[in-house]
C-alpha cells in the first residue's frame, strides 16, 4: 500500500466524525435486468446528498493541520461543493465565504446557508461561473483566505478516495468493474488511484455528459483543454476543463473506457430510478447507472459498482426531465403542421390520431389572407412506433408537416 492509499484510509477514519459510511446496496432490479451483480454506492445519502463533503472535509483538515491559524476558507460553487464546504466549516468552527452566481436558485442558496449554520457568508456575484470564480480568487488574495478547489486539489482527491476505501471494505472482495461519473475528475481520480494500488484487477468505466466531455477532450489532446461550449443540464458534471491534478491521475485511461451520456437519455434513467426504485438522483448522480445499457454485454455475469454521486435534485425541474425523457424515448414529438384553412381540416387531422395518442400542445395561427395556417402541435403516445402510423396517414392525406423534435434551436425557442 503506497502513501496515497494509506492516507486515504486515515481520511476515511477521520470522516466518521461527520457521518457513517454511505451504503453499498445490491440493486435487485438492475442485477436481474443485466444478469450481473450490480451494487450502488449511495453517495446521494451523505449529509449533504453528495460525495463533495469528503474532499472539502479532508482539504480543510489538512490545511488546518499545516496552518492552525488558518480559519477562513473560500469557494466558488452553485451546487454540491458549496454545500460540502459549508458543512465542513460548521464542523471545524471556521469561517467560510461562498461565492455563487447571481442566477443561483434560491433553494440552493438556502440549503448552503442551512448546512453552514451561521459559519458561512454567501456572496452572489457574476452572471456566469467564470466571473464568480475570478471574484472568489481575488477575494482570497485580498483577505488571506484559503481557496478550496472543487476537484483540482491533491487533498480533495485524497478525500474522494474514501469512497473506494468504503466500497472495498463493504463488498469484502474487489469488484470486477467500477463505473464512475466524471466532471472535473476529483471523484474518479481518488477512487481509481486507491483501487489501482490495493486492487489492481479492478476495471473502470468513466461516464461524462455528452455536452461536457472534458476527460475525453483531455485524453485526446494529451492534456486539459477548455471546451468551447458546454451543456449545463448535468450541472454537477458540466465542467469545461478537466483539472491539471486530476488529469495527471487519469491520463492512463484508455479513451475507450470513457462513455458519453446524452443529456436526454440521462433523464430516462433518472425517471426510472425514481419510479421503480424510489431513488432521487440529480443528473450527475445518474451518470453511472445510465451507462449500464451500453455495457450490457461487458457486465453480464460480473460484479459491478455504480457510484451514484449525488441526489440534490430540485423537483421543480421534474417536468423538464419528463419532457426530455419522453422525447429521447420517442414517446413525444413536436410538429409544425401546415393546416388547410377550410372547414373540417382540423377534424380530418384529429381523426388520424390513434387511441393512445394525446395532444399535449396545440397552437394555431389562422391568417385570413392565406390558404394555410401554421400549427405547432405536441403529441404524446404510449409506443414510439405509433408515430410511424401517424406520419403515414398525414403523408397519405397530403398534409405538409415538419418534425422539429430534434431541432435544438427551434425546440428551445418554441417548446
């Protein structure tokens, strides 16, 4: 066991002052579906509902041991890292200043303040995270505070390795495969570094959101690169640039081990885990489970651990998640339909719908100077194949239409 693995075990022991080890649960539903022994490492069940508390605690512990007089810590985050830092500040009895974008939902601000319990001050600044980050780092320089990185820090990485210490102790034997979500790379770095030392036979897969594939880009370029654009839906893993420390820990990975998860497909996984298992996962927290269908042939007959990294899901987003899941599954489509402006045309169209088809959106703009009016129509159905029957009927009747379900720009504007 090298020094990193030894220190990770010490960190895990120290964490017991904050919370018990998170459960490692065999999931009967997923195990039966894939013919494997599938376990969930439930990081969504820490006191702050994510693994981020581990890294924040360890970094703060190490800094205070090296510099006992350091009693002021700063971070920039609108999510799980902010809550982890707030909780750790309360535990150590130190001051925390947490910078958040002005667009941060009030629910996240309130939760962070609650976890801090009077130990933290929240500063709202910047419309975008880069502006918030710059403001927090400038504040550190001016006030002599210590900046706590969400992932690109050796002590944070060591803290996240406690996930691997626990799962190995709980399982009793090394699993065949561990599936890890990747944002900035802190969790993946800590877990893989520990397991590659103490259980070198374990295989890994890394899962990134399609709209934030920073690890894939870094492996391809031979170093961290800044993505020109990211999709922020998977907010817990939508990171534009992998950390330099985390890249050093992960550069051994084969690009074939990195899987990309479409944001809409993640919504299907989130709803399934909620409806079937009663498990609330945020988008980033569902990444590891979302990869299982892609790995079906690889995992059959094996023991697999999926790290469910967080459960801080705002239920006000549930309609959006359902909408995206339906569209990805082919159960909901949007059309722009040219409707003839004659009596009975709408009735003719409605008669084309099947018994399981339901109109979820209908907007009709009738213009008296034209022979046709434009209709924006959203249709839900129970089986994706029903849409083939509907479009065949529309073609036969001579209705002109355009399927805009997959048109990102139009869908964002109209839907």
